């Protein structure tokens, strides 16, 4: 290896390390569902295209990898709350602007993937994460990252293989669209894109997933597979609704960032800490907090039809 190449690798390594520090420093802005979960959702949709309007189903069938890429590229921007336009990448108007600006079917498939990601995040940020934080009594900052990683650890390896293959391809129009829309961010689009791809490639590594599973076995807080599956089905239900109804979907009334729900979870934790310090009964507060984030009445999708459970 020549000196120039070695220097380049060291510089790239420092950039990724700096990004990791930035993400950990602003961890409440981390992924909602992780990249593996989003690829799983995309794969479920692509395996059940009959559930979508024929024109959209045909478009996605022709441009599968662009749809999958859209499902993960929504998390391109780091430190979203530090950007001039806060959380610009996780806004419905950004997603639909991408769709309307796309000039090809491949670009439109990417935009539909982007919107699918936002739909799934309405469940992750408003329901799943607040519930798990209440049950584990973890902080919003730590709990956000912890439960996202734990959920992704249960995703089948095939979806991480798909993630890796997807990220190794080129997407000229989608990345042009992202560069036009994701402006005034803390980091440049080029830097965000570089860090995003490196971090997602790391998440696709088998060694990383093994370490997460080892960590999970040591945790005193379990994550029941059936519970996780129900939140996944609710996410799929919202994806199908957005892809079917578009801008008329009621899901657009939900915040993909979950700002209110996560702020409420933080306030609940403060209340619990005060009650525990005063030695007051507090277990009922935990139960009530978990119940408030139930998805019992949220329409779910099981691969056959959308229904209210």
C-alpha cells in the first residue's frame, strides 16, 4: 500500500469515527427502525405487490432496488436537529416533493421507498420506542439507540445481505434529488452520504450483528418476538396506506420524527425518577406508559389484507 492510499484510509477512518461520535452525542436523533428493518419492510411490500394500486405495483416491480434504496436513504442526514431546516429529511413535504420532482420511473420508485420509510417511522417513533423506554425505564437518548439496535438484531441475515448489495450500486437520479432537497444541513450532502453508507455497511456486517446479539443476551430487558412482529405489522399497514392513498392518507397526520411522543416519554421518565426518589409507588406509571403506546387499535397488515385488530 502506498503512502497516499494509507493516508486516505486514515482520513476516511477519522471521518467515520467523528461521525460515530456525533451520532452518539446526538443519539436521540438516531434511526427509528434500523436499516435492516427498513429493508425487511421493503422486501415484504415487494413480495406482496398485489396489495397496491396496479400502476404503483408495476412501477415498483420494475425498479425494486431503487425502492429498497429509498427505504434506507431517508436516514442520509446526520444531526438533523442541528440543521438550519430541522429534520428536513423526515418530513412528509420532503418525501412528496421528491416524488413530484422525479423525472423517471426509477426516481419515482425511490421516492415511494422514501415515503415508505417515513410511514414506518410513525410507528417506531410514536409507538415502539416510547413503549420500550417506559418498560426499560431508559433515557430517551440511550433508549432510542438501544431499542433500535435490539430490534434490528432480530432481522433475518438475508435482509442485511440485500442492504449491502443495494448500497454497493449507483443511484444517479435519487442522489441528485436528495442533494437538491437536503440542503442547509450541518454537514454537506457529500459528507452525509459518505458517512451514511459507511455506517450502514457496518450495520450489515455479520460480526456487528453477532456483537449486538451477545449484548442482548446480557440485557435484563427482553424483546419478545411476537411484540416486535406486531409493531412491524403496524408499520407495514401504514406503508400500504401511504402507497395506496398518497397525500390523502391519514398517516400524514402522524409525525415521522415522533417529537411529541418522545418528549412525553422523557417527561414520564422524569416523573418516575422523582417518585422513586421519594419512595412512592410507581410501577403503575410504567404500566400506564406502556399502555398509552399500545398499537391495539392501529390497523395492521399481515400479508393478506389490511385490518383493524
